């Protein structure tokens, strides 16, 4: 059993060829005869040129040859179906010259290497006009020698006009197709950029937690070493000398192990910092674009949870580009919490104002709200009121991270109840100087 493995581009070309063999003969049915009953100009020509422009791996001569045969066969079959007094020889005589037109067209297309000019549409247009005129001359020449038909000079101008019209039609469709492809590429790139932005934002958040563990590890190492020194000084007391020596060795061992953990964390932190802390132009984004990303990603998240949540936002004042990872980490945490808190249907509002050197975010939702006794605890590490379907609690680190970020950025976060109905409003105030590019 022979298995053929084609490259993706070749598979695409084969699909284009199959579609071409079906479409071009059908398009050729729409036609007229400017010179005589044997010479036809049809919409099969612009369709033929359009398909030739799509091939990447298959040489144009092969699809040209197959299409030329297919067109002649299709036209003869069509006449056989439509005419009661059908004559094979007469039908072949009327249609055979089309074979030479399309074959010549494909050969000229190949010789001109038109596919080199994919980004120069005007060049393609002029070459298309020239190729069609030359192909018409080939077809007329075949008719002259085989059928003895005559060529009227007055009809040559009409041939030129049709060639120009065909090229214009093809370029119009080809331009529309390229615009669509460009828009599709732009959408894909935007999705990839948003994904990377959120990924780096999450890494940024983890780096903050890691930095905190580094401080904790340093403190534990110091305390363990101080304990070791204290125990070492007590070893001269005879009654407890043996026990103290064992304890001191254990304390020193703990200090060494914690120090190793700290070194590992430092290496991880250095890698993360190098990845996310180098300030590039892309690290700073327009506020409207940032909030749009938060809106889209959280509405998709709500949809995955089977919820119907609409996120609306308003921005007041003139805002410079802000550090993307910082704002995404903070605002996205609050909005994601709101998405998870709302039962099934709800609204989340994000209102942003800039007052002199401060920027204020009001993030409100119409969820169940937060009990008064819990408001002081929600920013503490480990506190959570959210559980998955298996009853496992969440980490409770989201709001504690936001609180830590507020302290580092010299900002402030407060939580209030909605003035009307249920729900919560988080108010975040940050100095603009902490979010903009330095220097």
C-alpha cells in the first residue's frame, strides 16, 4: 500500500486545482462573441487568472492544460444536452480553439512568472492584459489556419477592452482577498499578543510572590543561624552540653537547607525579572487597549463558566501609556473575582478617572456582595470564600497580591457596598508616576 505524503502547500494547491476545474468552465458559460461564432470571450478568463494567482507549488502550465481540456469537454457536453440535433464534429470545431487559448494563457503566465509580483497588483494587471491579448492572438491564429476564419481589425479594440475589464475584475477580487487575509492575520496576531500579555502578567504576579518568599527565606535563615550561635554558646554548660550540641547541629542544618531554597528562588526570580522587567516600548500600552483586553478575556472566562456577564467601562481624562503588566495584574484580579462571584447573569462596570497625578479605578459588580465581617479579612493571604466543584478552596492569594502591589506602588485599595441593591465596589487609587515610563 502506497501512502502519499504531501506538504501543506501542495495539498492546498491540489484543492485549488480541483475547485478551478469545476469553477472556470461554469464561469465560461457567461460569454459573448465579439468577432464571430467561433471566437468567444467569457468570464472564465478572469476566473482562470484568479486561480492561477493562487498556486504556490504546482506549475501554472499543468492546471492550464487540464482546465483547457475540461473547458472544451464541458462546452461540448453542454451543447449535447441543449441541442436535439447535436453533431460531435461541428461542436468540436466550434470549441476546440478555446483549448489553445487557455493553454497559451497558462504558458505565458508561467514565462512571465507573474507570481513574483503578488504585492504589486498594478504590475499583475498590466501583465494580465498583455497575456490575454497574446492568448487571443494564438486562438485567432489557430482558427485562421484550421477554419479559415477572418479577423476584423475593428474588433481588436474590443479585445483590448475586454482584456482590461478582465484584469480589473481579477485585481478587484484579489485585492479583497488580500485585505481579508491581512485582517485575519491581524486578528491572529492580536490574539497571540493578548495571550502573551496575560501570560507575562501572570508571571509578573508570581514574581511578586516569589520576591516575598525570598524575604521570608532570608529571615528564617537569619533566625536559624542566630539560634545556632545561641545554642553553641550554651554547649559549655556540662548538664546540657550533649543535648545542646545536637540541637545546634540541627539548627545549622535547617539554616543551610533554607539558604539553599533561597538560592534556588533567587535564580528563578532572576530569570523572571529578566523576562518581564526589561522595559520595552511594548510593555507600555494605551489604557483603552488594556481595559479592552480585560473585558474580552473575562467575558470569555464568564462564558466558559456558563455565565452571562457583560463588562462595561468608561475612561475620563487624558492618559499616557501605562505599564501593561502592572495594571493587568491588579485590575484583572479584581474583575476575575467579580466574574467568579456573580451567580449566573450580571454586570461588571469599570470606571476610570485621572485627577492630576492620581488615577482612580472603580470596579463594581452586582454580585452577592461581601459580608461586613469579612471585609477586613479579604486582603489577608489564604482567605477565600470560593470553592471548586470538588469542594477544594482557591489559594486566596489574588486580593493579597493586589494589597501588596498597592503598598509597593504607594497606592490604596478600599472596598464598599453598592449604593443600591447588592454588589461590591473596589476603589483603587494609584500615583500615575508609578505606572508610566521613566525618563
